[in-house]
C-alpha cells in the first residue's frame, strides 16, 4: 500500500474514532449516593463524589481555582 493511501486511511480512521468518542460521551448528571453524598457523573470515567460540606467548601473556592488555572495555564493540560 503506498504511503499516501496509508496516510489517508489513518486520517479516515482518526475521524471515525472522534465520531465514536463523541457518541460515547454521556451528559453530566448529579445524584445522591447510597451514603448520602453528592455525585457528579459525566466528567470522567468515575463520578466525582463529595459530601455536602465538601462541595460547599469547594464551591467557595471558585475564584481561587479560576485564578490558579489562569496562573498555571502553561503547565495544565486539557483532556482530549
């Protein structure tokens, strides 16, 4: 198979893979766990689960987290 054909096939497969990945993503949802914690689903492979006090503490840090992200933009990676 010539190099051009291989490259075209790889690009076709990459595009197909992206379509399949996008179909697999689930919408974000919130549930109460069996132990009474709040779980956020759809951010990654596993839910993010914290108790009410932990969520409120984290939500109170929103401005600090945003500032930290802005200050460390070059070091941080994005998922994808």
